[in-house]
């Protein structure tokens, strides 16, 4: 399996890392990760699509190899601004977006704000109200309140993520451990993401703040597919139905044996669904 190339650019005063797979001459798909995630979470999906697509995946500010934000400005509008600056710097004028959870909120908002740039959109397990009105939102707040500052051993890191996501596959767990912690100067393991800053912003209420995601759904002009995990506590079926009813360009699918992290829990089904949609929407 051919790995991605890694690039560093400066975006809105911060260093941002992004990964790149495939032929730049092919249609571009920009993949946006979730709240406590990182660009490499998309590696299996990106690798499966590289025969047909040019795939880019950034580490959002505060994650992976991107800079932490000293102002702790970890909100949807700032992420949208970062993606706008990144795509402008790379000369991308037309592309597809795929976003999971927080990255899905960015996808809705970006597609609404820049409709001429977005050729298609895929949103994984988030909709209007998910971050404020669901059992999943409450769960995430509890988890972040109980997040340790660091870990004595790598075994403790594995144990932490296994407790948070008891159904995670071994492959997804290994990826999460490899990309969310690093050795600290005292022999312990420390976070590779700005967990304290991200948690502080998340506790502040709605991470979308002034962005109305229902208005973003209404404003969509590109074919859009929402993928819900059948065991998700974050995206209610009723929200999917309401989005599809008010936005004719939007359709939704449920993958039964998956939770909030659909691309981790059911990768083969997720990849097949995304590839089929993109082939139809972009070709």
C-alpha cells in the first residue's frame, strides 16, 4: 500500500499539515476529520479511492502535525476559514468534500458559503442539533471532562481509547493511538492534540456558534449524501428524514453495524457507498 505524501503550509497564521494521495490531475476529494481525530484517520478510505481521485486530508488546527491555536479558537467558522485559505493556496477551484462529525459541520458550512467550489458533499454522522441536543453530545462532554492529562504507558493509551470506543477495530485503535499521543520529556505519553483547548471550546456550548446548520442544509447546491451509523447516538433518524425532506439535493443512508465512527466501524461498506456516490456525482 502506497502511503501519502505530507505537506506543511501556513494558513491564517498557523502551520497546517495536510496529506495527499493520488494523481493531482484527477478530481479532488477533500476529507475533513472529527473533533478528537486527525488526517490519517482517512488513510484506508483515501487509499481505496486513489485509483480514481486525488485525495487531500488536513490536520485541523490543534491536531496531528498542525499548530495548536494559542487563542483556542476551535470553532466551526475558524475551521471553514482554514479550509478556504488552504484551497486558495493550493489553487483548488472545484472539489468534493467528505467530513466526519466536526468535519461534517465544516462541510455543511463550507458548501453553503462557497457553493461554486463544492461539486459534491458527503457528511458522516452529524446533522443540525447533533452537537447540542443528543445523547451523543452529552456523552462527548462527559468524556472530555474525564480526559486524563497524560498516560504512564502506551498500554494505558490503548486502554483509554478502548474504554471510549469499546467496539473499535484493532486497526482503527492502532491508528488512533499512533496519531493522538507522543512520548513526553518525563517518560510519560502526552497528547498530540490540544485536548485541553479543544475541550474548553467544546464546553462553551455549540461549536458552530453563530452558524445555523439548518440554514446551511437549505443552502446546499451540490449533490449531498449523509451517512448515519445505525448505532449512532449522535445523529437521529428523524434529523436525517427532516434534512432530506427540506433539501431535495440531499439523500441519506444508514450503515447498520456502525456507531458514530462509521468509516472505522464498517470501512468496506462505507468505502463502497462513498465511491459509488462520488462516481455518480463527479463523473
